[in-house]
C-alpha cells in the first residue's frame, strides 16, 4: 500500500521568505512522487515530479523538491515566496510500474503569503 | 500543449435530471481519469480508463456512468444524483498509467 502525509494543513509565510512544505511517503516499491498546486476554483497543476532520476527536482515557478529515500521525504521548497504562490498544494505518490495505477494524494497544505 | 478541457464549467441539476460532463485531451494520452473533489479535500479517484477500456472503478455508485468514446474523449453521465454529490469533478489524463497526470479545470456540480 502507498500513502502520503503532509505535515501542516496550513503554512503561512511572509512575501520574500522561504517556503517549505513537508511531505512524507510510504510505498512498498520505488515510488513516483509529485507535487501539484491548486488555485481557488481551478484544477490541479503539476509543479514537479520525481521518477527515480535525479533526487533534486526542479519545477515550475521556482519550486524544487528533494527526494530523500532514507527519510522517505519529498519536501517542496522555494527560496522566496511571492503573493501569487498562495494556493493549496498536494503531494502525491504512485507506484512505478504495475497495471493498477493509482495516484494517492496527501490531504493538502494551504499556503498563505502575507505582504 | 498539456491542456485538458472540461465542459461545462458549472452545472446545476435536480435530483431527477440526466446530464453529462465532458472531457477532452489532444496530447495522445492513453489513460484518462475522473476524480471527485469536495471542498478543502484532496481529489478522490472515481474511474480510470486505459486504452479506452475501464480499468479501475473505485466502487462508485451506479448513478455515475463513465464512457470513453475514443482516445481523446471521456464522458461522465449523471442520473438521479443526490445533494451530497455536489462537488468539483476533475478529469485528468496521462501518457500511460504510472506517468504524471494532467488535470482539467473541473466542472463545479451542484445538485438541488
């Protein structure tokens, strides 16, 4: 079975501050890991993905995430928050390979950015 | 182009109505998905189509009926829905099962 835990349902930062959103996963096989962002009343947008290549993954809008197998973590970071980063962020895991593919989401973290 | 389109954007229907949600992608993806999302919750998987065949049904009530007419289109037929079915319905597609999914903007459904 696979699962994702996002630590902190709500994170608040000041504009220009570091953004750190935490994600820990559980998977019995090598995982594929994803971060998605959802703005109000919109669909989910893929920020970045880890599929067993480089452990430091760079995504869109200045975000990056590092896969740490020893810590079963895939935390999302951005050096300097912008007001437009305010949104809901979801970490997700799937199994590599297999015929019954399923994307398992964490509960989400709401990021607010204060001026 | 990584666009998935969904129509309509909003839908209000009564409990006796029949309506359909539509989803389209032109990325050549062979897997397509329907999700249901309630407010402040993550998306919940409903159905997965792989190469136009239903491969996963997450024990969804029969009042929801998916259809995949071809590799670019995915429909969700709705009949006799309940007020608790009100939600954002998201469509997604991926190159194949196991690859990253691209989501549409969703249909906001309200059942009265």
